């Protein structure tokens, strides 16, 4: 028995194949806009100034367009004329003219547009399409890595976040830079520094420290080490206050030892001139409340961001730093202190873990292009030594890798802490003074800078700095009696006890 003949409809089959084609995915692209942008660049030299900082050769979807734009970019870098003939000649020298379609294709591009109007808008659309393609590529790599059972999930998360961060910052496929580009950047940087009176980095607010360092430099890892009680936290908080209030530089502080409220209370004491003991107990007089409310306004408006997550891992810190830089424009990162961090992995001894942490902090500084200041403890060898008990590089606790990875290694030293009343070099009194010792400086000199230390406010300042109008030292220098102070404040005055200290 013959099988019934099945109906065959060629049109229906074609419709099915068309549907399958429509369901296929083509990478995001804007080829017509690429042609329009290249055509505008070929007919208008000045048009490149509008897109030179937006477009890179990698942003073009078609490889031929990428090659043509690269030739235009190189001609611009050599300050040569840009037109059909010069671009064709440059491509011919590199053996790429026929690959891109010859002079005929360049003429075709120049005929696509009549002017360079809207070229910047078109260029931004091309970049958007490029970013979409990059996101697709990164997502595909993440999916493939996630299916690999041998992948470490923390490394996978870090790689994914770093890739996405690079896309957000526009650093797409930035593998190398030519010496010509770098020289232009260096000259521009030198010109910028000359306008800032030699300060090329983030000012610390301490005149002599900034003179030696020229400010904390981008991508540098700075280690500030000292024994407990020397004032490490007081020093970086004084810096954070100077940078955020005086120079409007957003500061991120990761406090692994103290709570955020304790840190801000220290800042309040330093800013208002009120004893920390009074702030802890809350027994303020009326004039002191007025003093507190009047001076704390500066801190309220200061761009200081404090994270007091305990036992923070390097992985978590990197993620938080990326967000702080992207969202708030943070210009410097402070960590208090390095030995309380964890590497986030298992295995290895403590020395290896500290080495991993210090390398990671240097990596964060380079990736985000901001200075990272990490506090560190010193070993007890300082206490057992005789003499002035000045710290040495060999006293860095738990790992020599800290010294190796850091661009600057410095110490906080207060001889008064050990009952020493005079400086060992000149015999001058050292009461209420500290020394900032620069023991390693990869790009500068080694010097010791003396600073004023006000223990009752946990504050460092320049040694010759005049105190603020509310600070007791100024009051006592201008007023010879409590009655004068009462007139000054409009009420009862009680001089703070200088022995009160954090």
C-alpha cells in the first residue's frame, strides 16, 4: 500500500529558514556611523580634535575601519596633514592599503558625508557599541570559567569585577603605550605640577612632609609603621582631615582596629580643640557645646568615607575600593592597619600571608591609580634596644616583603613615649613632639621631619603651626586669666587637661 504523499510547500520551508536567520545574533555594531566618522575625518582636519579622546582603533567593528583610523591617529600624532592622499600613503607604507579596499574605498568614505557635524555624537555611539561587545566577550569568558570545576571562585569573582571595572573606566584593551604618547603625558604632568608649586601628588597637609614627598604620589604604596602608642592612627587621621577639608580630596579609611564612631570622635576632638576625655564623657559646658557645634560643620561636609569591617580580606577591600573610586572619586586610601587584614585564602604561614597582602595593596594602588597608605606594626625589637630606640627597616613585623613592595616606608617616633626628654641629635627638648622618619623613598630623598603632637586631641600638626582659634594653646597665650577666657567665650571657661589623651 502506497504511503500518502506528504504535502510539500517550498514557501513554508523558506519562511522557516528566514525565521532561524532572524533569531541569530549579530554583535552590536554601527558600521554606517563608522563610515560617517571616518569620512568626516578625511575631509575635515579639525574634526579629529573632537573625537581623539573618545575613539580608539579598537572601538571600530570592521577591521578595515580600525586600520584606517589608526593611520589617521598616527598622522595626527606626527602633526601631519590628514586627507585621502596622506592616509593612503601611510597605509601603503605599512602594506595595508589594498587590505582596506584601496584608494577607492577612501574616496567612498569621503563621499559618505558633507561635513563633520555631529561627529562627536556619532563617535560616542560607536564607543557604546564597542562597550556592548566587550561586555558580551567578558560575560562569555566568565561563563566558561564558571563551568570549569578547577576554578577558584574568589579568583573568578575578582577577575570578573576587574574586567567590568576596566570597561567602566574606559580602559579597554590597554596593553601598552608608545614612548611618544608617554612623553606627551609626562610633559603635561610636569606643566600641571609647575602650577601647584611642586606638589605632584595628594598633599598631606604637613609642610615639610610634602616638601620631601611632593605629596603622596598616584599608584604608590606608602607604609607608615610604629610601635603601639606612638600615634599612627592620630597621624593618618590628621592627614585625612587636611586632605578632605583643606584640599577637598575624598579619602577612604579602612579601620580594622577601631570602630567608625571612635575614629570620627577623634576627628571631632582634633577639629574642635575639645579634649577627647570630655567628648567620651559628654560633660561639656555651654560654651564647649557652642564650640563643638560651630566647628564640627567642617567635618560634616568633608568627603571622608570610613569602613570599619573587621578582619577585612584583600579581595573585599579591592572590590570596595573600586566602588569608592568610581562612585565618589576617592583620591587616597588609608588602611589601619595591615597586620589585621587577611589574604582571603587558606594555607601558608603568616609571613606568606602578609607578603600576599602587601603585593595586593600595591596592585590596588596601581590599578586604581591612587596612593594607598597602610599602617603597620613594628616588632618588639625596638623595645629591647638601648639608646634612643629609633625604629629601623629591619623592625617591620612579620615580613620583609612589606619593605620590598612599598614605594615609601616611614616611621612615627616619639622619644617622649620612652621617657626621653631631649632629641638625640641636637639635644633640644622633645616634649609634645614626634618625628616622621622616611627610611625608604623609591623616588626621593630620606629625611626626618619633626611634628607637633597634641596628645589630648590625638593630633599631629606642623611644628611651627599656629593653633586654631578655639584651641587652648592660643587661648592661654592671649588670655592671662580665666576671666579673660570667660569674656572670650561668653561664659564659663575650663581649660582642658593636657594630660588627657587617647
